[in-house]
C-alpha cells in the first residue's frame, strides 16, 4: 500500500500505528484525517511471544500516566526525556501544546504510556477551552497523574487552580517539581512542602526535564506502581500520533520560535500531502493557516525570507525525526475563521463543542 496521504501506515522511524482502537485514556488523540477508519488491533490483543519472554517471572504491567500542569511547566520536555526521543514540540512560549500526545516507553516489565497535555489555564477563546478540556480529559482515565510545577514559579495562579481542582476531585497525584536546575537546592524543600500541604499528593519528585536530573527515579516509581496488565502497544512503538501530524507540529514549533506576539496563536499547520519517493526521500506539503492577510505577509517575510527560514529549520528537524531526506513545501493561507472551524478542531484532535 502506498504511504502517500495515509497517516496510519507504520513509520520505520517511529513505528507509529495510529491505532485508535487502543487509545484508552486519551480518547481520540491528534489525527490529521478524521475520516480514516480505525486500523485493526484491539485492547485485548495478547502480548507477543517476545513480550512474554522478556518479562518472565515478573508481572507484566502497563500504566497510563498523564502529565498535567500550567502552560510552560515543562510537560512536553519531560515527555521527550521520559521516552528518549523528541516527539513533542517545546518552545519558551506558553500554550505551545494544543492537543494530547502519547509517548510510550518500556521499563523492565512495565510499559508506560505518557500523555502529554496542553497547559491548563483560564480559557478565553474557543481554542483555549478545547485545549484545556483536552488536558483534563487526558487525566480522566489515567492510572497516575503527574502534576508538573515550575519550581521557579510555584505560585502561578494556574497551578493553584489545578491543585484546587485535584483536591476537590479527591484524585491523588504525584507532584513533580520541575526545572530544579534553575532553583537553589535549599529553597526546593520549602516550595515542595508548601505545595504538598494541599493534601492531594502521594509523592513528590524533584526533577529537571531538561537535564534529566531525577527523571529516572520518577520513571522507576511509575513503573513500580503501574497496574498489572498486558502491554497495550507493540514494544517498539513510541507514539500514537500519525507521522503527518507530528510533521505538522515540527513546522508549528518553528512558527512559535520564529514569530512573535499573537501570530503563533493565530496560526495552525496541517500536512496536506506526503509522497514517498523512489530515492527514499519524502516530499511533504504543508499549509500554515493564519487569520489575516497582514499575518500572511509577516509569515512570508521580506522577499520570502521568513518562510524560507521556517522551512529550512523545519526540514532539518524532519530529516532528523524521519531519518531520511525530506523535501518540504510550505504554503501560507489566510483563513480568517480557522479558529472557529469545526474541521480544524477535528484535525487538531480537539473537541469543538466544549
Ligand atoms: N531550565 C529548565 N527549563 C526547562 C525545563 N523543562 C522545560 N524547560 C523549558 O521551559 C519551556 C517550556 O517547556 P515545555 O516543555 O514546552 O513546557 P509545556 O509545559 O509543555 O508548555 P505548554 O505546552 O505551553 O503547556 C521551554 O523553554 C523549555 O526548554 C527544565 O527542567 N529546566
Ligand atoms: Mg507542551
């Protein structure tokens, strides 16, 4: 079967299957083509012989772990660190992540399925509401919830709101005090203590998603408490996200990094076409949607300089991710109402009606 226009065909680099029938905690995750039928496979598929062999004598475990927190707390950075591969985009700007993304890893006999979620904040626009709803939904069925708190900004009102809601729901969570590389050690205990008093945390870990400090301890703990049960994904699968969606995210990351003010928040990126070429390279066509003609002019830049720079960086990232040569073609289209268009929400894996 040709891979062109089909986001569900396994990728050699990511081994993604896009098997929606296996999405348990996350509901419908990000997808480019909502009309795609689910591919075969089921929650109850028996583990492969390789799996049984590997974990002989130990109970097989599989745990869904939601990573939640205020925007910019470092959730996506941590997801990438836990999985050992860059799957989620990361930028210094708030509200980078727009929908849920699974990152899957194995530790001993446990398969850990991490759910990166959009930051939780006080939503204003429809898009904000859909993002925040996706974040809470990411937590709903997870076996464990890890609340990330930026140790340098522990009194963020968004974090306070999340803790209040966790406490009200009587859900227990793990507190991960993140970015400890930025804070003096002697201050950390006081910060952890103040947060712990909310009464909804079972454990606290001090970590740096960026340097990896403390991340192994957190991972070991999550593996030890994962419920017994068969692995839900093949051993070599890293994510549930279709390659086309991940590729659009790579370009959106550059839009966030290279453009400023409201522009990144007014832009969306979609992969329109994907062609595997005989020489082993891929041709990828993407559209950057913006809301106004003036924004299109900014994305293009003087004599096309900005779009060229976005394309160059995105292409380099895509080649690293896909482990093959990439020809990237970017188009900028004005679609004033994309932010109110149900189809765009489906493309983002978000619920329009929240
Ligand atoms: N110094 C330091 N910076 C970090 C750490 N973790 C994340 N960052 C930085 O914090 C910024 C935000 O990181 P993200 O991983 O995108 O944060 P996020 O929580 O996913 O943000 P949203 O998707 O917007 O909710 C980026 O500039 C990261 O490099 C850390 O442990 N230490
Ligand atoms: Mg993020």
